[in-house]
C-alpha cells in the first residue's frame, strides 16, 4: 500500500484525535447503506439477454418454413390467375407424397427429396383439424390437430419434370413408422391403364382406418405398391373406402379369391375390381340421356301434350290403318265402347245368301 509506514495504525489508536489527512482514513471510513436487491431484478437481466440472443439466432427450421410459406402464398395467388396450359405445366413438375406422419415437417422432406433436384415450393394437405371454425391455416399454425389423425399428405414442386420421375423411386420407403406413397400428379394414359389393371376397390372400412392396417390385411395377396384412402374435404377424415395397387396383376386375382374373409377393425371388407374411366364415362352418358328423356316427358305432361311414351312410328302411320272412326256413333275401345250384339238365325241366313249371290253373279 502506498504511503504507509510502520507504526501508523498504533499511533491512530493511541491518539485522541484522528489525523486530518492520512491515507489510512479511507480504510475505516463509514460505508454508505446499500438497498436490498430482489430476485426478479437479478433474473431480469439474463432473461432479456437470452431473448435478444434467440431473436438473433434463428434455426434452420424457422428459416425454411418462412421462406416456403412466402412461396406458397405467392404461388396460391398466381396459380388461380394462370391459364390451363400453365397450370398443367406446373402439375407435371409436382410430386404427391401420401401417408406422412402427422408430426413430420418440411425440413425432413427437404432432406429426403433434395437429392433429386431443386425444390421450388412445398405444402402440406389433408390434415385433420380439431376446430373447423378457426380455419385450416390457423389450426395448422397453432398445431390444433385432431387427436385421431395419424397421417397427412404433401406436394412438392420441382424445377423440372425429370426431378419428378427420379423422385418416384422413393415410393414405399419409410418415414418414421409410416410407409409413404410417392406418385406423379399428372400421369400418361399407359400409366393410368396400368393402375386400373393392378388395382382393387376396397369398401366398408372404418372411418378411422389407417393405411398400414389395410396393407397388413392384404399383404398375403402379394407385394403392394401403394394404398390410397379417400378423405372428406372439410374434416380430412376417411370416408370408409379406398384403392390398393399391387406390383403384379396376380395380386388382384388372389384378392378376389379371399374377398369374403378379409377384415379391418372388425369389419369385413368389400373388394371389387377397378373399372376403367371409359366404361364409367359411358355409363354416365347413358344415365344423362335417360334423365333428359324423363324431363322432356314431364314438360310435355305439364304443357298438356302427349301422355305416356311416344310411339316409335310417326303420326302419319296412325292414319294409314283402317278404323271405323268415320262411322256415326263410334266409340274407342274401353269403357262405353260399342259391343257386337247377337243376331238371330234368320238374319244370319239372309246375310249369307246375299254374300253368295254376289260371288255367283256373272261378269258383264
């Protein structure tokens, strides 16, 4: 300590009056009274520092989600304004991914499919929401999902069509415990006919049935390419029917043989062959034609026209047939019609004689 010599402290204690200017006075000077500090003030400063750090440090998930949300919003606004040709071009570059786990996020999908090419946008669909009044977007952001929901779907738009054809290889791979379905949004006619030949219709399923349960029930028929369950547009819950496509058409034959013994959730499935779109369109045309004929008949009845069905012949053909309508007192057959009265034997003989005389009369 500067300015200190031996004996200063002892001289201070012995002296009655304290020295006016010594460097040791500062050591024994009275310290000012300090106010107590609360725990809230102690923890307030670190919490504020952490909040600042959290704002500065953004994770990769947040960055990806915000960027893709902006792209989705821009795409949703412009997609409705595009022409049919431009929409078709976008759909050809779009990949469908089904049966994703309900907890999957965009970062996981980006890791799985980024190797096939540049990803322009990504969006989730078919999420069962707990409250429909709030809307799907609000519930998805707040994670208000239905408790019974187990899966959801997604769409990925690539930069080129070649990326989509390469990404289809991921069909049947697993993300979590779910076996995902990867398919094109736009298919050729050959691909559509192949789907029809190798697929079956499955009905009478529980509404809460999962795709994994249907896959296990029909696994004995052969290797399954994918399972597709139709869902309600508003609630995104299953409607109780769907389609199953096998790798080989022999799986369809085996499924038709055991169709009476396959159950899911305690209910016997109704299995049928898939019909082509051509036959379905023809049936619709025939049904539409029948409806038009019925409507025309009803309009004619209301206006006071014909009653019943129209005859195959024309109106002129009706007048060609000989009928006693020109005679007086004629009534059409039915109620009150003229019935032939019986005649006596004498009158009958007279008619026969007249007829015979006319035939025997010599020609002039």
